[in-house]
């Protein structure tokens, strides 16, 4: 393999790794944003919900959904959870197929 091909292959692998890391960080940032919106909603979120807006949360665990519904029962009509992560008895987990894409 020539040096140019080797360098090109290395650059591609590095960019793929960087993209995966960036995607994971973006995913964590989005999850943090969703958690903050659920548990510490800004006044504008509460105002929107008072007018009937629904806050859609993606990828919460079943435990997080239960906690949100217990702690914020008064906002339950304005909550929607999609792609919920459910733990099974064997210690694994799966994403609920809720029909939402």
C-alpha cells in the first residue's frame, strides 16, 4: 500500500471516530436538554404547555418516564414519550416500538 493510500485510510478512520464521538456528545447534550426541560422547565415552556403545547421527550428510560409522571403529574397532559428504553428481566434493554419516527 502506498504512503498516500495509507495516510488517506488513516484520515478516514480518524474522521469516522471523530464523527462518532461528536454524535455521542450531541446525543448527551440533547438528553441533558430534555432532562432539564422535564425537571426544571423554563417559564416559557410552562407558558407553552398552559396553552396546550406538548413536550416530546425521546429516549427516556422507563424509570425516567415513571419519575417524570410522578413528580410532574400536573403536566402529564403535556407530556409525550417516544422511543422509550425499557429494561428486561435479563438485565438487557430494548427500545419500545411506539410507531413514532
